[in-house]
C-alpha cells in the first residue's frame, strides 16, 4: 500500500481534504465512462497545478510512428495512441474578474470528492477563498449517460458566502489539446470548424492519418433564483468555442450552470451529419433535463448491479474494492459494439496504447460471460474473428506462410502496434489465450455455434502458426520453441518457456478435435472452411507430429516444470530476501539486472496451471506454487488474482485473502506506485475471478457448474450471481453454510463440494 487517503465506504469512493499531491492520482481513481467515451476526473474549472488532462472516445486512435526498431523487418510501423480528445467539460469561472483556480486560491476547505458507484455519478464540492478574498462554495455533479451514450451532463453551482459578487461562467470546448504520451510530438487532431448557435457550440475535427471525424458539442444554461439567465456573446477561435453567462449574485445565493456535452463520431454517423447528430442528442438530453437524465442513469446502473454485484459482509475495504473493480469494468465495456474491446487503461489514461491485449481473453471474458450473457462474450470473440486476416498479415511479415495467424500483442484494428521487440516478436503466447477463450466460451455457455461459424478458422490460423514456429531439436529429439517471452516479461528471448510450449501443444490438439467435430456435425460449415483455408489431412498430420513431440523443460530434483531452459542457472534469491529499498524492481533496477534475475513479474508456469487446472493434480499445483511464488514480485496488475485463486484451491485462505486485497485495491491503494497514469482495467476482471473462482471455487466440470466454496475469516458472508447458460444463480456463502437460489423457470443440476445438488426455480437451497 502506497496511499491511504481514500475513505472506506461500501458504495462510494471518497476523498476528503484538498491535497495538491493527490490531484493526478484522484483524476485516475474518480474517472467516469459509459462504454462509448470516458474521462479522467479533471476539474471543470481552470487548474494551473500539475494535472493529467484526459478525455477519450472509444475506438478513436492515432498511429504514432515508433521511435525504435522501425528498421527491423516485421517491426510495427506505429504504436497506437489512445487519443486525448477535444475537451468538452471545461467551465471557466470568474469571481469579480478573478478566475477560480484551486491551485492559486488562498484557502481551500471542505473539499470532497465522491464517486457514487451505485448510481454512476461523480460529485465534488469545496469552499474556496480566492486571491481577491471572495469566499465561495462550489458543488459539481457530473455523469456520462448510459442511455444516451454520446452525451454527458454537468451541474456546476456556485454560492457566494461573504459578499455579493459578479460571477461569469464561460463553458467551453477546446480542441487544442495534446497527449501526455507522444513519440514525435505529432499533431494528432486537425480542427476544421468551430461554431456557436445560440446556447450551443460545436467543434468539428478529425484525427490525422486515421481520419476519424468527430463533432464535440455542448449546450449550457444558467439558472438563478429559479429563472434562466440569458447568455452573452461567446468566444470562438480556431480551436475553441465558448458561451458566456454573467450575473451579480447576492451573498448567500447560488447560481447553477447546467452543461450537456459529448461527441458524435464518424464511426457511428455519416461524416457530413455529425453536427446534425449532435443537435439530435442535445434535443433528447434537454427534453429530459439534468434530473431526468440522472434518473435514467440510476436505473441503468441499478440493472447492472442487480446482476454483477458482489456483496461482502463484515469487511468494508474488501467490499469497496470489488465494487470499484466491477464499476470500472462496466464503465469501460458494456458489450454493445463488437468493434470495441477492453483497453488496459480503459478511459483513465494513455499508457500502453491500443485497445486490445490478451488480457481480454485470459481475464475479461469470464467476467462478461457470467455477469452479462453469451451474446456479450461472443462479441469479444467476434472481434478477433474480424481481425483474422490482419493476424495472417502480421504472421506473414515475420516470415510465416500458408495462412498462419499471429494475433497482435497490442492492437486497435488487427495490426500489431506495440513498440517493444521483446513483446512484438517474442510474446507469442497471446495466440494461445485467444484459442483458450474459444474453448472457455463453449465450456461455460454451451453455445457451440461460434466454432463452426467463425472460431474454427481462427483455430486453424493459430495452429498453423504454432506448427511453423516450433522446430525440431536433434539434441532433444523433440520439437522446441526458441526465442520467446512468456507472461513473465522479466525474461526475454528465452528458449522453451514451459507455458508457451504447453499452449502450443494444446492449441494444436484442440484444433484437431474441433475439426473432427465440425466435420461430423456441421458438414456445410466444414466444407466452406476447408475450401477457404485449403487445409489438408497431410497438414493436420504434420501438426499432430509437433504436438505429440513437444518438449517441456523439467527438473527432477525439484520435481517441477521449468519456466524456461535456463531458469535454474539464475541466482535464486527469494523475494523476501531482497532489501525493501530495491522494490519495486521495475523502478529501482536496470533492465539488464532484471533480465538476469529470477524474479517473476506475474504468473507464468502458474498461468498454465490456472488455464489447464484439470490436467494437473493438486499436489503438482502445490509443488509449483511453492517453487515459483517466492520468486514472484507481483509487479504486474495481472499477477495477484491468479495467485489468489490458486492459494484458495490449496486451502491457504489467509494468503488468498492477501492476494485478493492486493488485486481489488491495487489502484485505490496504489500498490504499484503508478495510479496517476491511469487504472488497471483488465486486471479488475481478475478481482472478480478471485472471489467467484477463488473463494467460491466455481468451475465447469464435466459440463456441470461446480462450486467448492470457502470464506476468508475476515468476512461474515459474501454473495454473487452468475448467468450460467441463461440461468441466473445466486450464491451466498457464510461461515456456517452455503445457499443457492435459482431465478427462472427450469431446474438445474450443479455440484457443490463434489456432490450433486438440484436447484429448483425461485427456491433457496442450503447446503
């Protein structure tokens, strides 16, 4: 834990007291989004202190030319930048001609932020004394509508406390923005038109290179003593458009500015109709009004929480942590658009770039399958199918042929856009996660349709890649995979990463099984796919030869699979023996020293044991957990959740609980000392997994939903719902018993601690 200023509360994220040192961290933590756009919790009024400005539009990016490696064959030409979009939240406030700025105010008191996760609304309030000795009380409420996902709403109230004052509100739009992260300081946006129409304003702009056409829009009104105040002439320049309201306010009275704003984008509208579309959505927002739109917001979030909430009794910090994670996941992706995916930072920052990593398949799909429905998860799989041709192109750039597919480590449109060679060329295990997600989707939902319709083509491309990527070692008399990076990115260019090799074999075996299944049950699809891919029996036989003879590094003395061939050559000093001043090593050590060390960033071999749990005994898991966890520094946000699940399986509930707290409060408590850069969105799905799969022990075994529930001693009880094959099941676990409630009309048979339990509709069964 590296910060402790967030107040514990079951439903809200709360900050009390103004500390300039916390501004950028809080901008991340209090971020809001609605799946179509999002923004950091920047102040609406001017703030001249250190700040990280960020507003983002889903799917809009810029291909920033890479600074390194561009001369190497196959190297990505660009690194996709998540773009800071034109700013629509801004409201300049002048008090007797002095601009309100918390950084320069004489005094700031009663400062409070609250992110109400139950209702999807962010509020901020404070009392400030300006440099001209005017004392004001400010209350701001803001949300991004789930119902009208192109619009957000702001209510900005100013109460004068010590004298009458002339207040000027200048709500504005600004396209003269930049990114925190830029390789060459390129100009990312080109503004083509600014306009003001009454109390509405518009900025039309497009991204350079990618040419996403956008219209940033706003409408504002000012109310004082129950009456609307007429606006004055606004200000318009090349990249800026503002409205202006001026009013003399009596002491103790309040003026409230209401502002609607947002984006219309050429991804969803014709490029020449963006202003018209903006006017349409503003008309809808205005007809509802701020309170009407907020009422719909509360209803929409109530529906989300009804299915996705996890209730923890007796541990407020743990409760706050899981709800924060679930809230941010739903702010980032709601499954309404198959062109979109789940970026590692969501709408909270620019780091990592891209919108899609293997995190989606490995961590996020289980959450969306269980808390939404199979249609939402299927859209994430369809996203990868739609990028199959690009994956084949990516592999061809590296010399692979015959339809071999290498999915990108980082992408916006299917092209690889990562700018680190050890990731781009070597971290090829991402291919396996995509194949595993196809398997996992069918295992959980029972919906096989994706495989004959789309998935089998993906599997064939992936199997072709693994077949070509492996080579035969005469020395080992086995097929090997050389020069890779596993999930542990603190090792690069290693030979025979066990996890990668195991995935490669599994992918080929699983593809061959699906080929037989589709051939026997979906002959029309089978012949279409064979005709399209030109796959032959001879090629399949050559795949099988590789899979059946794959090499797996193993050490007899420790009786463990080795992370890679040279792991035991390292100086095996355990993490607990490192000086605390050396942590985190990714901020204290040189990269050379890290690469030579035995330290593991995140689950690597254990990631394989998590994916393929049924292939290994509990005794094998215990040996590998005890061997590798002591070398794991957990400096990846994806690390604690897997270890929490496995510690729970091993019955080590105290350790599982510690890992759970770390994953659930990773950002709230800033464990990795980097929260100001943005939140760790995709790993938040791992927090959900830690409870449902870890403490709840949920699995699908032999086509049956199964639970092995446990409870941390710090909790009195916990409960969650899952949607399993369109049947909603509520699970409640206490120290004394476990109960299940089935919502629906058809009974379902599950397993609890290995025993059959039949759930009847709308009845509570206690075990």
